[in-house]
């Protein structure tokens, strides 16, 4: 089992990574369960596959678990679901020193983390991520939240988990498409700040998604994110780099019909766009952008908006979505772009006319 610490003073915690590590990981932390009980929140799909194993594992170490099962999918990151969850925690008479467990992908982690943060002004939670995306990215760093009609993740807060257990055995049931989508966030980590890691991923081609390469890449991506989060927990500076490609990605997700494209697929297309726009601005070598597109292709990820499952895009509508991005300042679009592979930077005050022209040329 690999331990990656997230160093945040009193809010520090470990990410425990490995295959079949659930039992060992949870036995290490009995103090997290002062009343020998917990509530597991998961979605219907994950419940059918993994809830029983987790409940049994907890039972073996003397912890009784209740469960709350919600609908899978992005639509569950809503005020309605949040209210239901908080109410159910309160129905169980949860105390502030207790932990709840988020068992699932990024949707469950974001929703449960937020519900935990506002219940009785904050109860603790453990992340047990079950998608590749959530193991490498969303379970680490404490960003929690829900979507509103104004945009994705527009309501939320920072609430760090007490522990993250990323057990690769849970990924065995993950559909191929979800696995590839999660891998986009691993590529993202390398593209932001680790050119050597990207070179290694490139040489593995499609086997990057299989063992032993995958576990190694998960640990590397988590360590990369943990360092950035430790340096800038609240995203006042360097943490914004983790949004490489995301302003484009969120626009694609918002403009596509519901549930047609996966978040990681949008991120993949967004990464390709960020590199192409960087080339367009003359700050990044074209060869680097071509290498990014080639690796996305090699692992079966979209290398631009036209290779997403939805293909009919309206430039003005996309740019209007980009105008709503949380990173923007003084009404101007902020993008995370790249000077090359492993060298992301924050680009303020984007020239909108130029961006629109660029987007037109790509669509
Ligand atoms: N908090 C953050 O820092 C952060 C970072 C990145 C993304 N996110 C959020 O994460 C969400 C996307 O997360 P996701 O891609 O994990 O999606 P998801 O949680 O919707 O999971 C994808 C699908 O896979 C199913 N699933 C989950 N685990 C499975 C397993 N082991 N076997 C079979 N099926 C399984 C789920 O039921 C769901 O249908 C988005 O809402 C995004 O905004 C948050």
C-alpha cells in the first residue's frame, strides 16, 4: 500500500493507494469511528457492486454501517439531493465527531463532502473513490459542491476528507469508457508540471491504462495533486493550474445534451484545445500540441470537440459558457494554457474576439 500524505496542518490526511487495501486501510483508523458506526453514501450502480464488501469489511473491524443509496449521475449534484442527504444524516442523529463515507465516483464524493461540511457545521468524511477519475483527482483536495442552473460546481466549499482509500480492485468493474475518461486527469497532471511523466505515459501508449502502469500513474498523479493542494489549498494561486483545459471542458459539458459526454472526455478535448490555443497564441511549440493529441488518440480519448459524442457546437454559446467560469476576473476570461508539455500557466484577460475566431476555426 502506498501512502501519499496531503499536508495541510490540522487538516492533513493520507491517501492510501493500492490493490485490495480496503481492509488494511480502514483497520488503521478506528479512532475515526468513536461510536463504532458510520453512514455510507453511494449510488445505485456502485451499491450493487461494492456496498456489501465495504459493509462486511467495516463489520469485521467492529463498525456498523447504515447506507444511503442515491441515483447515479451528475443530476444528483443538486440542492434537492443535498437536502435529502443532510436530512437523512440528521435522522440518524449524527454527531459532529462522526464520519460518513462517500463510496463512489466524483459525483458522490462532491455531494457527500458538501453535505458533510454543512451538517451540524461540519462532520467528517472519508472518501472511497470507485472511478479512476475520483481516485486520481476528485477525492483529493477537499473541493466539494453541487451544480446549479448557473453552472457546474457553482455552490460548494472546501472540506477536506479525513482519509482517502483508493483501492484499485474497485476499478475492476468500471466500464472501459469510464476508465479512459479518468485517465484524462492523469494526462492532465503530467501536462501541467511533469514532462518526464508524460514521456513515460506516451511510451506505454494504450497499455498505460492497464497494470502495473496504471497503479504507478495513479500514485504519481495523486502525489502531484497533493503537493499543489498543500501549497495552495484554497486556489489563490498555483492550484488554479489544475484547471488546465477545464474552461473549455466545462463549456462542452454545459452545451452538450445531459449525460452524453463524460467529464473526463470533456477534459481530454479541453486539454487538446488548451494546447492548440497556446500554439495559436505563439507560446507553445506545435509539436507539443501534436504529441498531446496523439497520446489522447492512442488511449481512445477525444482529441478535440469534434471527436466527442456530441459534435454540433455553437461557438457563441460555448464562449458565453466560458464567460461564466469561476476563475474569471474583472469580467474577463481566464484560461489555463501551456508553454509546452509540463509547463502550464494562467492566462488572464483573454482577448475574446481572438478566442471566438480560434473556436470557430476548430469547430
Ligand atoms: N472535487 C473535485 O476536485 C473534482 C475534480 C474532478 C471532477 N469532479 C467532479 O467529479 C464528477 C465526475 O466524476 P466521475 O467521472 O467519477 O463520475 P460519476 O461519479 O458520475 O461516476 C461515473 C459512473 O460510473 C459508475 N461507477 C462508479 N464507480 C464504479 C465502479 N467501480 N464500477 C462500475 N461503475 C461505477 C457510477 O455509478 C456512474 O454511473 C463531476 O461531477 C465533476 O465535477 C470533482
